[in-house]
C-alpha cells in the first residue's frame, strides 16, 4: 500500500443460506488511498501481535464497482 501498488478488488455479497449472491469488481486503477481505513492493531495475545490491517470505505466508489454476477 505504501508503494501505491493496488490489486483488483472482488466483493462477494451473499445471503446467509447462499440462496442469492452478487459479485462486484473494482479495478486497481480506480482505487484511491483514502478508501483504505487503518484498523486498530491486533492485541498482544494474537498470533500476529501488533499487525495493522485496514477496512474498505466504499462510500466514494459509486458506479466504479461493476456487478459481474
């Protein structure tokens, strides 16, 4: 992420029983650094203690997400 290298994003949404689902695609070149919100680091007892991941903020992606299925 610090190098600005992004990968295509596939978002799969499904009902609990998997009776219906949708798959969305977001191209790497349409992603912006602001859509990745840092999360709190993992606790000291976690296997990868201190690791910090991120959450996706898709509010500003709008019509860039393409529904595949």
